[in-house]
C-alpha cells in the first residue's frame, strides 16, 4: 500500500463516472433548454436556460394525480415488502423439514420473468376485484424473493444467543421478529424499502395492463400518454422524465449507505 | 448533542423539511401573485402609443391556440387583461388602418401570474 500513486485510478474513475453520467446530464440539459437532442454540432453547455417545460408538464397533464397514484402504490409496496419479506426471511432462518427445498425453489423462481406470470397475475387480481385499484397496482410487488433473501442474510447474522434469551423471556416468533430481528437489521430494511420503492415507482407493464382509466395512471404510464399527445415535446418530455426520476434518486441518495450495507450483509460470512 | 437537536439535524428531516418549506413558500408567493393581470402597451411603427387597438390573448394548449380574451388599448396605448388563468399564451394587437403586430408568445411560471410585457406590441412590425 502506498507504493503507487492513486491519482491514475482516481482519474480513470472520474472519467468512467463522467461517461456514465453523460446521458443524465443530457436529459437535464434538454429539460431546461428544449434543444433538440439530435442537433449537430451538439452544444455541451446549455444556453437560454429556463424552467418553463416543467411548468408545461405540471399543467398540460394531470401530473399531481399521477404523482399521488405513484406515491400511494409505492407506499403500499414498500410497507408490504418490509412486512412480508421480513416474515419470509425470518421463517427461512428457522429449522423445518424441507427448508433446503424451499430455498432452492425460491432461488429457481427468481429466474422466471414477470412477463411469464403476468396472465395468471392478471386473472388473480381480477378475481380479487382489484383491477384498476391502488392495491391491485401494488399487488405483484408486495413481496419479492430478493427482499426475502436480503432479510434472511441479515437475520442469519443476528447472534442466536439473543433469540434464545428472547425465547427464555417468553417472546413468541412475531415478537422476536419485531423486537429483536428488525431493530438489528436496519440495513436490510433500508434495502427492502429502496428496492421495492424503485421497482414499484418505475413499474410500467403491470399498470399498463390493469389500469382502465386516466384517473388511476401512474407516472410511467403518464409519461407514455404524454408522448402520444404531441410530437414536439422534447423539452417537456425530458422535464417529465426528471420529475419522475427525482423521488427515486432522492430516496437512494439519502439511504445509500444502508442500501449498500443491506446488499452486502452476510456476503463475507464463511 | 440533545436528542431533539439530533432528530432535527437528521438528513431525512433536513431534506424533506427543506422541500416542504420551499413548497410552502412557493404556494404563498403564488397565492399572492395570481390575479391573472396581464398589462402592456401597443405602439405604432413609429414607436408612438396607439389608442383603440384590439389586443387578443390566445392560450397555447397542447395542440392549439384557444382565443381567451380581447381588450382595447386606452388613450396612452396601454391595456390590461385580468383574471387570465393561463401560463403559456400568445398576444396579438391590431388596428384598422395601422396594421397588426406579430403574434408574440409568452410563458409564465404559474397560471394567473401577474405579468407586464417587457416590450410593447408593435403594429405593422
């Protein structure tokens, strides 16, 4: 350590970061200038910057309605993920017959794409009478296998002595989960919150299938509707993209440390 | 650091509190500046005010220009439109025998924002 200068590595990382951030920069730049993305020669620095395209998005479409729908659906998905995934993850830390088969089955099910299960999911949602509702929009995302395994990894790291002490004090499984496991697994909770929020926030295909009217559309659906209104929406379209992206980016930036901790917890165990 | 201070300086509280404060301030500003007053002047090709010119306001929607209001200029070429709940509009002035101004587009930061034209509408331009 210390034999080689670190600046070449940093320079390389900065260059790669700049390269990866270029598309985002271009979206932001177009949203505040309206310049055509295909203009040649491309201007790197924005000229005549203004925020009127954001105003257009706010008034031309029912943005607040879409935003409220997205927030409600994401909140349902986040709460359901934390509750159900924690219960599933805790169950997988307990000894029971066929546990290995269950774990293997869950791992195998992760490989099935959502598109393959979308028709059964639609029929179940229809039978439950949840088509065109917030709960129906959140239903397929209410529990995810990735989230269950994130919780399982975090719960496996909790010392057994704490759980045994809890049992000696008369705690049931629900209380052990709520009073011991979850408070000691904040990173796993943060990871579940961020993943479920981003997945439900960006979900497009499922809302497209079960939403019947504009009142129930979420932001990604609204974005596609907006695209279909008019051709010359370059600036407003990109402004809409920024407005859709901001909540997800904000949540990630605020909780990124716990998110990384949650994803890597258990990774170094023997 | 006390518990209350630590809670107040928590990054979630700071970020979401700042956002809430900005939204509140913006809404207060909007509520006090949204009378929909659009004021301006109409001048002739020689730069002199033109009384009795007709000024037409059209709102720009996603697809079309919708006529919203018409007003005549006063003695000094001035005009005032009130109650206009628009944020993207086009103004045009005309007077028989003098000519018409080019259609000029304006954008506002919220519907009904009080606005004074920075330059007069010039007939015969």
